[in-house]
């Protein structure tokens, strides 16, 4: 029975390949083992696969130009021919990868996080006099490719306002210049493209404007009005869909409503339907299926939302599906009860289609049948009734909750425990003594030189290491063999650091496939997937664990390897933990409890781990929080409350440590300006932080920072080895702002994606530069 009939679409789709085919092709191309023809062939086949799958699932309107060899913001820079001269190193593809990854001679463009996701985009560069010109090859190419399959598509582009707001002024720009100053010129190129696409017979174009859900200044709002009055008013153009996502449009809504664009996509998962009546006369592309989580949609509720929106509605996802994995059905190891609650990209498309066709009950009946089959299979495979497993889990979760509630410090539940979503009120967790007292105790205990050299934690993950870990998972490598291999690797990494002359060592994290998954596999309340890869940047993907129940720590997680590493050297070895905010940020989150409570539960488990590391004789413990900035709410009004509980969770994790135990933290791409006060409030004894790729921007706020600080002086996101001169200059620049007694010398981030030759050469430069800087002062 069909109740309603809407058109269906999605704002975008994953592109790395269901088995990461694009990752493999790119990396082989970069290392020279795949030629350009083969690279293009892989890309073409992935695009075809996506379009035919979307068509076969019954989706009405298909997007195109959502494929990318690296990043859609970089693609937009190329569309506008914004390739800095220093990156014009060959043909278009060579220049493209030079901007993304750098070359031996030239550093890449900076990279930073896409709004509050763990996806990273390349920051384009534009100056007052940079020429912009249309380079539509990619957009037209994908259009033509889809047409070969008989499919009409809607090209997707990053919109002009978001593009300019995310861009940096070219180096050497006059102080007052902002990229938005170039709006007129950029709009002229978009107009030219729209005319071209209209001439090609394209019906719809999607312009992504996620910046419109953030706080906009008057000038920025005026730019929105200007951009879309102009583009909407063009005489020859396709229909225009302006896509907002990751929140509500707020003040940008009336601005868009006042223009002649044809459709607006709104995120109805994280945003609301408030004021949508302002869009009367335009099509609402209703994002009722989440593109950010992995839970099945409450279809009845979504139908109701749709019904409230009137008739000119297209059913869609809340944002691109780029941020979720491909297909739940590819997972064979998930608890069937959990699997039946999940939807990845393919399932979400099916939900969009079912909602559009009014076939909600049919889809759910299918699900129920599938869940039933899976559960029966679970019984035979595991020899246990799945109900038994579930009730056991509920009992464990209850215990975890009680423990959190009973703890004398930290958060206390503010509402009745039976409420599904509860607020948590932070209480103050403090180290025993203030920083100066701790610093003295640590100096006496650790006896480090000034400008100590350290690394962030991981060392290169070699093919051998991956093979051993995979072998252990598959049962080919037994426990003894596995432990011996990891010990060997740790011993090797310790020896290398001693040879290179580092002062504070790490064990290298060889036992960790990923800094979050490793912990998720050891904590109750998380599930991990086999194929649930999500693009993080370029060819890099992560497999976010799924947080589905209350968290507890059955046994210590890192102590065994930390103890072994420390036994191999007389220098201090850092114990290495991922922080509570980051574990949750890089997992798929629960929808039934607040983010604050989720993070708090993890903090509780990590606090116990800190105590166990101390008991094992570890005197420096690093708790990484690279995602602190990432969860920051996009609207300023909500930021302070978030930072309060996030900081509190971190302090709860670390505040049990003795004075002489040095707590380090590490943050990457933290755009530290906005969160500097919060980083300070973490009260870590030493903070290491990204900086090499943002040209030392971080140093701006460093002067007020009162504890140890290690601004990264080696950009590990690029294969390039920094020269000794470059490292020396970075150390000198940092020493101008940060007192030498508190300055550390370290890379930007972990070394796991680099090769040993790159790492050895680079670290040599770090040690040499640090020693020279020490001597200078001593003379
Ligand atoms: N300790 C981690 C590592 O070195 C930190 C990684 C990160 O900040 N992303 O790999
Ligand atoms: Zn990092």
C-alpha cells in the first residue's frame, strides 16, 4: 500500500571502494607499481559500481562528481584552477597530488578536519590577484560516464561560500585580505560552469554549503545572499539545490529563502524543521536518514516528519554517506542482535527509497525476517541463545552504570536513571598538586635535558607487522608467536630510539591496528567491524568501532607491552592511551544516551588503566586527545558546555596520577586557537601538538600556555623528510615563544604511516637540531 510518493536521492556516497579498491590503487600508483591508465580504470569501475547500485536500489536522483582521487575541496580548487605555481609540477594529476601530498621539493597544502567529522580536506589557497578560471573536465567527465550507463545525474560541487570560507589567503597576502574578497570572481566561474551544464542538458546541480550551519558574521551572511541571488538569477542554468548539513541553517535560512534557487537540502537529524515554512515555493530535500551514524532509521518517525513538510519534498540523507561504511551485509562477525539495529550506506539508501515510496512496513518486515535468520544462525554458530547473551550484557551494563553513579567524583546523573537521555553534571577532578609542584617532582624523578626530544607514539607499521597481526586474528599465528613478534618489534624500536638519541621513548604501538579500535576491542560496550572502513584523508581510512552499550574494562589493556618496553631501556618510556573524547569521537556514537555520558563512561575505564600503568612502574603517561576539537559544536552557543564536560572527562582520566608521574597529551589538527583555553584546562604536564603543516600558526597562543609544550616540527602527514635547516628554524621559532625549560621537540603526530628510512632521517634532524639549540644556550 502506497501512502505517499516522494522522489528519493542521497547527497553523496562513499568512494574509497567496498574493499578499499581506490586506496590500494592510489598507493600503488604513488609507489610506481601501477600506471595511470590502471588508476583511472579502477576509479571508473568504482563510479560505475556506485551508480548502478544506487539505480538498482531504486533511488530516483543520482549524484555525480562525488568521486574523488583525494578530496572534494581540492577538486573544487582544481575546478577553479586554483593551483599554486609551486605545485604546478607536471600534468594536472601530478599537480593535484603535489597539492595533496607534497613532493620532495615542495610541501603540500595544509589539511584540516571537515566540520565536526573525522574527514580531512585540503585547504585551498587564494590571493587578491590569483587568476581563477574554469576547469570543468572532472565534472563533465563524470557526467558523460554516467550517461554511458544511460543515467542522468546531478553534479555535486562545494558551493562558493563554503569554498571561500574554508580557503586560506595565499602566503604573502596583505593583512586585510580574506578569500571572501574574491567572491565576485569565483561566482563568475560558477556561473560559467552552470551555463555549460545547462547547455549539456543537466537538470539539477547540487552546491554543498555546510558552512551555512555555522555562526556567520553579517558579512558572511551577505555573501550567502549575494551568491545565491546571483546564481539563482542566472538566465540559463540547471535547477539549483543548495545543500546544508551537520546542523540547522539558522540565519542562513531566510537568506537562502530570499533567493531564486530551486531547492534547499536540510539536515533533519541534527537540525530541526523550525522555520522551514520560509522555504515555501522551493523544494525541500529532507535529510531524514542520518549520514553520520550507523543506526537504522526510525522510519515511522521519519515518515511523520516528511508528512509535516508539505508536498514539495524530496527524501534524502542528512549529508553525504561518505561518513559511513558501505554495507552491513558484508559483516559476518557481528552479534546478530546488534547487526539487526545497524544500517550502513547501502541500507540507508534502501531506507530513503522505502520512505519515498511509502514502503516502510515492507522494508521493516524484510529486516525482521533477516534478523530472525541471523539470530537462528547465531544460535547454531555460537551454540548459545542470543537472548542469553543479550541479558548477560544488560546485567553487565547495569553494573557499569551503578559504578559511574556511585563514584564520588566526576559526573552524577541529574535525572532519574530510567530516562533514556540523561544530562550529566561535571564535578571537579584535580591532580593532587598544582603544576609547579608536579613539575619539580617530575624533574627530580625523570632527569631530562632541556628541549627533550620525543615522538608521539607509533612507529612505522611494516608489512611484516600487519601480516603478524592479521595472522593472529586468523589463527595462523599462535599466541606465543604473536607475543614474540610484538616483543621483537618493541625491542627494535627502543634500540633505534636509543641509537638516534631520543630522550623520552615510546614502545611504537606495534600491537595496535588503530589507536581507537585497539581500545574498543578491549572494552565492553563496543563492537568492531571487518569491512566498515570510512575515508579519513586521501587514501587513508579508519574503521570506527560501534559504541552500542555501557562501557567497562574487564582487564588492563596496555600494561603488558608498556612494562616490556620499559624493561628494555633505562630511559623513560611513555605509556600510551587514547583519551575518552577521542575514543568516542572516532567511534559511531550511541543515540540513546548523551555524548557526555558516553565519554564519561570511557573516562572511567581509562582512569583505572592510568593507575595500572603507574603501578607497573611507568613514569610518563600520554593520553592522546587529537579529537578534542572535532567534537566541538559548530555553533558557538553550545561550545562552552561541551568543552566543560570534555575537559572534565580528561581530568577524570588523568587526575589519579601521582605528582611525579608526568602526564602528556597530544592533539593534532586542533586549530588550537579556538580551544587553547580548554587545552590549558586539561592540565596535562606536557602537550604535543600539530603545527608543522599550519606554518606554526599554533605558536600564536603558546605564549600564555604555562606548562610543557611541544609544537610539532616535522610534518609526518607528508612523505617528505624535513631538512635540518627547516627543523632548526622551527625549533628556533618555537623557542622564541615558549621558555626553553618547557619546550619539547617532537614530530606532529604518530609515525605509523611513514617508512623507516623517512623516520630515521627525520628524527636525526630533530635530535641534531635540539642538541644544537641546547648548546647555543649553554655557551
Ligand atoms: N599515539 C598516537 C600515534 O602516535 C597518536 C596518533 C594521533 O594523534 N592521531 O599514532
Ligand atoms: Zn596526532
